[in-house]
C-alpha cells in the first residue's frame, strides 16, 4: 500500500482518544499527540519524529525527550493551512530549515543514512 494512501479517510482526523484522555484523566496527566513518525519501508524501524505547528513557539520539550530516548531525530515542522514553511531540528542538534525544500532534504538525508547504515544502501 502506498504511504500516500489513507486507509480510513473517515477516521483520519478522529480525536476520540485525545478527547477521552483530556476529559477522563486528571488535569496533571500531561500528554501530546505525536503528529508523524517516519519509518523505514524495509525494516519498519522508526527514523524520525515530527510535531507540526502553525507557529515557531510551540512547546517541544516532551518531543525532544522522546527523541533522545528513542535515539531518533525530532523536528518541529511549521506550516500554514496549505504548505510547509520550514522546520527546526530539535535533536540530535539544533538547526533551522528555512523552507519546505530544506525540510524535504533533511528527511531524505535521514532516510538515506539509515538505508546505508542498516541496509547497506539497498532500497
């Protein structure tokens, strides 16, 4: 199945679990919803974590902590209602990416690095 194919379009934006968590657990039961986790199509290993936002000031401490524990890069990807505007790499080092082309390049570089390191370049 193509990664562009949404298997359940009706459920794609469903927030049942997020809303349940927010209303059923105590106020101090902090949580975030991870927006995207890149994975390898060969071995299904996690490659990177992405939190999306419409502003650069979104809190990212929890995402950064998870990336450190998972030993994968984490990015805050900033967008408007129609396109990616840029990103900030949070882990393993901090770096700014000024536009969607630069964000695409870094994600592809992470994938290429994984393919070379784990699969010896096989795609």
